[in-house]
């Protein structure tokens, strides 16, 4: 599309094209600015909601802990500036974007990254295996965006041993996945560098969206509102957040939407988002089937961003727990993954029996001690449920609960895309992305 | 400010009758106690103030009427300059750690006719194996305390913040029992690590990390006047010629009996047998971090940008992702006296009468943010504060 995009700002087609009208290049410092207009009549005009979304994307770029150390810039009117830059400042001059006819002026100041057109993007993963009770040691993998070619320029530097590169397209998202596996390599730090196109950096990226509408958003089961827009950084304080990567998506929910103590997990069917509701709970040291069960809800008391980067994004939802205070549930989605990682704890650290189950009973089949999959596919896709801790499962309903009390409840929910192994869609390949779980971070850029 | 020392500044408008009560001439050697909260006026008895303390010190100086300062309570065992009663001996044969601790205080009582000048003297927990035969021919009580803990591996003593001394390993002192996981340390420190998760606190902190081999040794020889006994290890480092590196350190410990030299050498080598992290940590802003992170406690450090990466076996979930932080020991902690704390002088007016002087209304509070120095996971605190002679 035309216009300019700096990081995620200007990238979302629903928000419309953003155009810059002024720029200054001073050595390696680039200052670029433009107007956004709030007016119904203007073709470039934005509604109040869209202005809020765009304003958040501007200030979020440099808020503390923003999560992206460098951002790609793509400018169709002036492609000589396309490349990677480090945000120094981001500002706009409108505090309350509600008045019709008001013009909002935005400005970014960026510093050139060395090798800026195609720098090495160095990613570091601290370790590669989720501790689990099932002796699972899956193939480890690292996923990146389309880089023009099968795997673009890729220079993996694991500490010891060598991976087997295996570029795998993934339908419309054009990702690639590097896989390797050997017992000796499963728990250690790895470094990967790849260089690719600025325009492709956000393909399949982990994205956090927030909702700016005035009504309470409903789920896809009933027809979803459209006013969800991507968030940049952590500087967002609406009560609704969801995290996804273009293939799967998850959103914590509360009573006000008629579904307490729950989360909506969605997968992309190829043409639409398909919704599955899950609910959570925890029990004390007595058996699960007694009265000491506390389902989460009814109120989601807060939700905020822990990490927002294209490789990994995490949101934390604080659920009210009946007569116990609260529980913190962290939802993490990674680029190229078809699983959502869910971690539940209580702030005071009490050991509980944790439970997750689909709201609608879903018949499942055991795959291994840590994984079970929906028995019958729909639209070529199956729900997959994972739990790294020793747990009890109900194959008829899809319920998993951890019977030994633990301070942390860990689960994964995912989607198996049922078109065969060529595109690494087997359950084994898909769950590998959950059980081998590098905490990927972009740590350096330059060449 | 030296290790263990304190300083409190009172406000300009502090009444004279309050500053008169801080005059070292009248209330010299009064104990200063800092509590994490103020105790209501009517309830501030000496017993309650002591039991609430998170730090205790000794008043020795009043400067310009408003600035009070002095050393920590440990000063009563002997100053860092070696001051204190030094001409007394302490020997015992084949005693366990707990017995040695009790024996030292019994010996002090026998020699000086009064108990040790601390409100408690305990081994709070933990299991320390082995018997030793302490032989101390001279030295202050403090030097004897350092000597006692040098005989066993990874034990230390500490001031409990309430006028008492505790002797134990890190499990006994900081309550860090149990399997590996977050609770193996007192807190998580790192950028944006603040919050509490599964009962485990995190503090937003900045780290300056250095990794070094400056204390590393391949062999340590300990002698007590005669030939040295060596503890050695097999190294992987090599010298420029290509042979295995020889980095030998000399420890002179005249008060160690011959039979214990090997244990002391092994204990010392255990401290320096790997590279060390030397890390400064600044906590950005948190109330009374000293209440949670006591000096000597273990902490997790998670700061990717500084290259802090711990053992894969220590990995656990933190803020939704798997982290692999470094386990470190806090060997120094400098923290401010902040608004909300209680500051008290406890003036012992007689053998069993104490006057409580509440300074909390008059303290010039300091801004938040503390600095800690952390070191090797198993760095013995006594190594840092004891007076030893080590030569390269």
C-alpha cells in the first residue's frame, strides 16, 4: 500500500494510509513528520477511534520497555529511506483527538542502524526446552518472516553443534522455520542472525491488539466488532487486549461479555477467524471434584502488556478468583507458532491444582503424555491441548487439570493445520513449537 | 560510608530537646533501629521496636547537631580496624558448628564476666556437617567470629537487624530451602522485573555486570606457620606456551590447627574455582528493598543486555516466558531511609531500663532507590569482610 510505515505505525490497512509531508536527514538522524486529519469529509480523515489507535502507536514507539529496539521503515513515496532505524523520539501534538476538523501533527526522529538497508538482525534465545514431566525433547525451531528466497540470508550461531536449516513456507504468511534437534542441543543458549526485507518484517509477527470502540466487544461466536487495532509498545490502558500472530489469537474475557473467567482462542480458517471458548479454574489440595473448586471470574480486573515484539508478545490478565483474590494469567504468542502458551499463578504463590477446558466439550485423542488433539477436524484444523506438567485429562471433554498442587499452572492451546507434513503441520512439528520454547529476543542489529 | 555503617539526617526545624537526646555525650552508644513501618506512639516499647527492626546500628557521632551516624551493631564485637578486646583465647576440640557457636559465646562470658553484647546469638537453621577444632590465640570477638565461619564451607554470620547475631549457611539465614526455582532466591532483579508472581517478588533494577577471573585459582595453599596444605583443581585454561594454567594463591591462617588446614584450603578453593560475576545493581524505586533482600541473600539477576545468563537447570517461568537468570549473592546493600519507615534510638539507661527516642517525625527522608553489589552465587560473606592475608 502507499504511504509510510514506521514499525507498526501506518502498517494496518484498516487505519488507512499515513502520508508524511516533511522530512529532514542530518547525518544518521532522520526526522519525518506528517498530518492526520479528523474530519468526516476528507478522504484521509480518521474517525475518533482510528485517531486513538494511531496516537497510541505513536507514543508507544518510545515508551519505556517498548520491546522493539529497531523498526523497519517503508515509504512508498520515497523508497530511498526504506530500511531499519532506531526510534529516538515519537510525538504528536493533539491530546484529545475528538474534535472534527482538527489536524494532528505527528513526528518521529530515527537513527540509522548500521547496514541499514539489510542489517543482520541478531536474535538470542536463552534456552530451548520447556521443562516438562513427560521427558519430551522435541525438535527445536526458530521462525522468521519472509526474507526473499527460501530462508534469505541466515547465519545461525548456536553454541556448539549445527542445526539443519529447513525453510518451510506456511501458506499466506510466508514464514520460514529453522529446525534442529539433538539431545545435546536441547537446553542451551542460541544466537541467530538473519537479514531480510523491511517490508516483510511484520509478516506473521506476534501482535497485540486493543479495542477502542465504545460498546463492549463481543466474541467471534456472536459476531466481532471491528474496532480492534494493533498496539505498539506497552503504553496502552484500555480494558481489552488480545494477542495473536495471524494464525492463532487469544483474548482474555470477563462477565461483561457474558463469558466469565474465560479466554477466546481463535484460529484463522483461511477466510475467517473461528472462535473457541476456554475456561480456567483452580482447586486447593483436596480432590478436584469437591466443592473447593474456584473457577475464575466473574471479573477480569485488569489486562496489560508484558512484552510486545514481533518475535514474542505476552499479555497478562488478572482474573478475579472467587474468595481467593486474584490469579495472573499470562498469554504468549510467538511468530510462526500455532500455539498459545498460558501460564497461571496466584500473586501470593499458593500451590493450586490448575485446570483448563473448552467451554464446549471437545472429544480428543491422546497424542503423548503431554499432548492431546481434537479427534475430528473442522475446516482442516484441529484443536491441540498441551500441558508440560503431570496432569489428568478427560478425553471426552478436552479438560486438563494438574492434580499435584503447583504454584504455576502451564498449558498450551493450539491449532493443527491438517494438510500434511510438507509444511510442517504435523502435530509433532506444531507441539515442538510449544515444548521447545526459546524466549526469542532481537538483541542487536547492524552490519 | 563503610560496610554496615549508617547515617541519618534530621530536619532543620528539629527541636533542640530532640537533638539534645541525640547527644553522644549523654546517649552515646545508643542503638539506632530502623523499622519498615512506624510504630504508633503509645505502642513503641523497646521490645516492640527491637522486634520490628530491619537494621540496627550504634550512635557514635552527632555532626552539626542534625547529622547522626555510626557503625552497625556488629561494631560491638570489634571494629573493622581491629579495635576491641583481643587478648583472649578460645579453643575447642572436634565440635560441630552449633557447638562451636555456643562455645564461643560461653568462652566470652567466662573471660569477661558478661555475655556477648548482642541480644541474641543463634544458629537459626540449616545443616552444617563436620567437626572442627577451633584454636584462636588472639583477636577480637569479631575476628573470632570470622575465624569460626572460615572453618566450615559456605557458612557465615550476620547481624539480624535486631541487635542479634545469627550463624548459619544461606539456607538457615535466608530461609532458602527447597528445590530449584524462583524461591531459591529472595527476589528477581532486572529491567521491568517489578511485580510479584507466584509469591516471589521482582524489582525493577539496572545492572552493571562484569565477568572476571580476578579471584580464580587453580590451587590454594593454606599454612599456619609451617608448610602449606594445598587444595587443587583441574583447569581448562592454558598459559601462552600451551600448558595448563597455574594460578596459585597463598593463604596465611595462623590460627588454624594442622588437622583443619585441608578443609580450609578446600573451602577457600570452592569459592574461587570458576569465573566470577561482579555486578552492581541499582533498584530503580521500591520501598524498603532491604526488608526483602537482606545482605547476604541470594537473588536472581535477569538482564539479557548485560549478558547475564544462568544455568539452564535453573530456568523457570517469569512474566509469561521462560527465563534463565543468574543466581547471585548480595554482598553489599546501600539503601535509603525513606518516608514511612520508623527511626528509633534505644538508649539503655540502666541494666534493664531502656528509653525509646522516636526520631521518625524529624528525619530528612531520602529518595528511593538502592544500590547493591552482588557476587558469585556461593561467595562466602566472611571472605568479603574478614581480614585475611592473601597473596597471588
